C-alpha cells in the first residue's frame, strides 16, 4: 500500500519546485530559489508518495497577519487523486488567522473560490522588447539599488506590499543573474522608483517594478531591459493600475499569460497606482 507524507521542504527541494514551475510554463527565475527560501524557510511543503516528490505548495508568511500561497502543484500523472488537495489543506492550516493572497491561473480559480478566495484584480504578463530612450524627469538619477541605504529601499517597498519583507528583499536584490536598479532624487536620495530584472529560461522577468509616475516607470523598465540586451523581458502588470497597462502597451509589449489576484480574508491596503509590475507570482 502506498504511503503519502507531507513535510516541510528542505533547501535541496527548492530546485525541484522550480523545475516543476518551469514545466507549467511559469518561467521562474534561474536563481529564485535562494530568495524564496530566505523569505520563510518553513513556508514550503512537499508531498512524497513512497518517498518520491509529487506535490507542493508554498505558504510564505509575512509579518504577523499576511501570507502568500503559491507553487500549488501536483505531478500530472497523479492529478485528480486527492494528493494535491491534502497538500493544500496542510499548507493553509499553517496560515490560520492571516489574510492569504495568491495569483491563480485560470484553470484553478474556481477551486480557489470554493476554498474561500475572492478575485480582487487580474494580472497580465506583458512580454517583448520595450521601446527604449525614455528619460527620467529632471532631478532624478538612476543607480544600482544595492547602493541605496537599505532602510530607504525597504520603506519604499513597504508602500507597495502589504507587509515587511526585509530578509526576502535583501536576498532578492543580491542573488545572482539579476540586476536591481533604483531611481532616486538627486537632492536628498529619496527613492522614487525601484525594479529588478532576473534571468529566466525564456524572457527575463522584471519584478518588482515600482514607480511614482509612468515616466519613471518607462525609464526604469528600459534601463532594466538594457542589462540583458537581445533578450525579451516579461512583466506581470496588474489591471488595478490602468496607467501601467497602457504604458506596457505603449512600449510595445504584448500580453502572453494571465492570472487573477485572489484573497481569503480582508483585502490589504497598499499604493496600487505605483505598482507597474508584481515581484513574483509565487510569493506576491
């Protein structure tokens, strides 16, 4: 008789989850596993059937009241047999009392609604080669985000994300195979834009992409794309920022993939108009 066991994933399990995500067409970053694991080392579950990894879910906790669910996967030949649902239940049990967010693919959204999630907005992954040449407004400068005082960077990120995530952010900007850029005011160094681009198997992924105006977002996106010449970029744009959607289209990017942001629990507040690109579909 087969034995199915759900445990917390180890660091060595993370490349397996990334490989599964790639097979689903999600195009994860080539070095995402390290920052993901840093965000919440006990936030990844893996189900094993007779010792073989077959299911996963991530239930990453931020602060005291927020969490994000992702990596909900079952190996194709075992779908429909209840293993994924058991893994889901084990994961969500760890998040009791928290608002939970997720970015759901179309095929799973009905299942998420049955579990108490509600759709708040839609995301479209825009891909291509963005038009270049956009200039920053006067008084602003572009710099390596790793050179920005970290407390300024985390305070800026906090405007656009529902909870503190300092450890994740530190790992996110310093992991290999990526570039992190910030737009700062020349007079006082205040952050006015922030973005990261990371290498993937297909289009390089941009996320987050935060900015105080479309001009700043366009210049920042162009600078990030220029760090990987000849490679298309992809950015997940939420439709709660219609200016960001228009900007992606004006820059020549085209929608290629869609998800829905869904929440169970009170919908968190943050500066939605400054989000031109989500950080990741796996961790929010």
